[in-house]
């Protein structure tokens, strides 16, 4: 039997702000930049960087309209983003619910 291994936790989602963005968008059809900034209590600059990171990973669809100060940015979670968030949540649940075998059990296994 294989040795015990902790579940892999997606490092992209294991960031407080990125996780907040993903959880918010998982329950909403879409959200605009200003609303996400408000509910995540983030600065515009940090939120912008984290949205771009999630977009580059294929987890978010970002639609922009207008120019400059009059621009409007709307974010939506993608199917890939939903799947990644579900896998992340399952991994965390496993992490907290599984028991690490004691040394004696490991020696019997190995």
C-alpha cells in the first residue's frame, strides 16, 4: 500500500483575495470590478492583479467596456473555474477530515 500523502491544494486558489473572488463569483452570475473591490475589501490595484491571474489561468472571463475612468469591468467564473474551486474545497475537506496514520501503522504498511 502507498504511504500516506496529503491532498494537493491548488496554490492559485490558496490566496485569500483570489479565493474570495472565486467564492463570490461562484454564487453570482457575474460581478463588476467595483462590487468585487467592495466585498473583498481590496485595493483596486491588488484586485486588478488577482483578477488577471485568475483570468490567465482560465478561471475567469473578464469583459471590459468603455475607456479610461469610464471603463466598466465585469467578471464571470468559467466552467474550469467552477471545477477548480470544487476540487480545492474537496481537498481542504479531505485535509481536515483524514487522519494521518501513526508511525506503527506506517511501518506495517511500508
